[in-house]
C-alpha cells in the first residue's frame, strides 16, 4: 500500500457505481494518476469539489498499482470562472484533453503541469481571448514533448515560408511552401502564421492585447487538431467541431 501527497489538476471525471467517481489527475511529481472518489455523489460528501474538472487541489492518495483512492483533498483553486464562460470552458476543456493525451502514468512532468496551471490561471483571472491562451498552451506542449512546430521554414525544402502561400501538411505535421505541399493540407492565412510565430516568444501574462478573429481561431484549432493526430495518434474530441 502506497501513499502519495501531491498537488494536482483534475483532467477528467467519470461516474462510477452509484455514489463514486473516477478522476484523472495531472500532478507534477507523479504525472497522470487515476483515482476513485468514494461516496462523492452523496449530498453530504465533503470532497465533492475534487470531482470537478479544472479543480486544482492538494490530494492525498492511497493504494497500489494504477488505480488509487482519494483519502483526502484540500482545494487550492476551483477555476469556477472558467466554467461560467462558454468560450473559456471550451478552450480550457481542450487544454485538459491535450494534457491528458500527452502525459504518462507515474512519470513526472513539471513543465506540462506548470504550463497548464498558468494557462488556466490566465483563462480565469484575465480578459485574454481564450483561443489565444489555447494557442499558446498547445504550441508550448508541442515544444516540451519534442514536436516544436517549425513556423519559419518549409519542412521539405527548408526555404523561408512566404506567408501568402503557406500550407500545413496533415500527414507530416509540417508547414510547407506551395511548391512542396502534397496530399492533404490545410491552407494557412498570413495572419494566423504571424500570430503562431509570435506566440512562443510570449509568456501567458503578455497575451492580453493579442486579438484574433473567429476565422483565425478556427484555422489554428484545425491545425492543432491535425498536428496532434499526426504526432500522438489521438483525436482531440473537444476540437472536433471548430
């Protein structure tokens, strides 16, 4: 029997039996963990808050193997403001799914955890466009997982990208010039490419003045969904209808 005490962010929450829930937690020290919250669906349950996605808390977990049990939890931040805003909730849900998709069980990932926490804080506490926060988070995730997006040169010929004729190859996960694009591709507008090139240079607290259109946000999310499928073999359900 092991006991773990760690801060964590709830990525997923599923009903289990009559009164229990199974939650997926991202922690900095232990990576992704799965745990049962027993009796949490009862009206008098003291840890009901810990069954909510976005919940950031100090968790005490006991058990062995991959399935643990939550024996205690202290809420640090609920990020309640996120779920009160539809656009912020959609962007935040996509970030939770991305973090879930790239994290590993019992493998420490301080960079992913801190990046997700900063992104959620930005969504909750600033007026920054939620889609801009999602863009910055996704680009950061690709970088820390070893798949940083090459936004300056063609992935095939290596020449500098001309913003007027850039395409994203959905099979290779590379941006290409018009001469090198083959097969399925996503056209990339000059403004979308410009924003993507500039975002990695900025911290989350520097994003508030960046403005993008709904069309640019949809284009970016289409690229992210395609790149995630290419690199990780997983479909981002939260971005399936952008």
